[in-house]
């Protein structure tokens, strides 16, 4: 099955698109995606292949893709896990959750985190509250992607009006040095505001002077122009 999947994925590849993706995902020396390799396959095409094979693929076969040097192969493996999780029973979901965390060193770019962490880590922990300490450990990790997994996983909680973890992590990461975390936190704060603007404004009014500008800008995107300017001009 692995050979069939690779053949199908490569059939969607494009050298020109690969060059664009290499630049877009910052793969140069010293960048966050240093050394990552691309085949030039679009996400919709990867999803087509995932939907075709997710019901029959094994974890052993997924290992091949998850541990690949090619970004799109890792994305295929991770997206396949989300489809398996959605359709799986409780036993399979637990296995997927543990497999994801045990292999998270391969979840090493922002798109890999964003498309999978809420649907696997977030959803599992939402239904197993004792697992929240795992996010508390990830958010203080020295690894950027562990921290982003923690923040993005709280997206699953927001759907139920549970803002506590998102707000706690946002406060903890106010002084984070990386722009990718500023964007992630700002995005989740914006999602809080979609569900309860009062809660977001209470947080902003307390911390906006300490927030990195990118984090603040992301969090207030849904405000009207005048209100956005009022927050930004106060910095």
C-alpha cells in the first residue's frame, strides 16, 4: 500500500509549486523550517489520497510517511490520522492520540500542527480532562512546535465555550520570542472573541500593552476599524 500511496501523491507533484513552497515555509538556513523538502503537492490533493486509504492503512505504514523528509508525506500521514480519529472508536482514538504525541517530533511545521493538533490532541483531551496536564507540559517546552500544539489544541475547547486554557496559555506566552507563536496565540484569542467578545476584551484590557504587536493585531481582526486603531495606538 505504501508504494501505491507514494505513486499517487507523486502524480500530483509539481516542481514549480515545490520551489514556491520551499520559500513560503521558510526552509533556508536558520529559518524555522530549515532543511524541509517539498514535492509541490496541494493540500486538497493530499486529502483526496487520505480519504481513499485511511480506512485500511496501518500505523506501521503511516510510520513511513510520518518520518519522511518530504513535507507532503508527513502531512499525508498526519491528515490520515485525523480521518481515522474522526471515524474511530474509543480504543482507536486513544491509540491515535498516543501515537501522535509519541511522534510529535515529526509534526514540525505550523501547517502540520494547525491542521491536526486540534482534531486529535485537543479533541481527545477535551473528552479526557485528566490529560490537560499534557498541554501544560507542552506549552513550557523548549520546542516551538510543542508549544504550538498546546495552544492550537485549545481550539477544541473553545467550541464548548471553555476559554480557560486558551487564556492561561496566552498570558504565559506574552513574552515569547517567535512570531509564529504570536500569530497562534492571537488567532486563538480571536476565536475566543467570536464566541464571547466580552471575555476577549477583558483579557485585552489587562494585557494589551504587554502583547507583541502581531499577537494583538491577530486578536482584534474582527473589531471595527476604529476600535482596532484605539488598541494599536495605545501601545
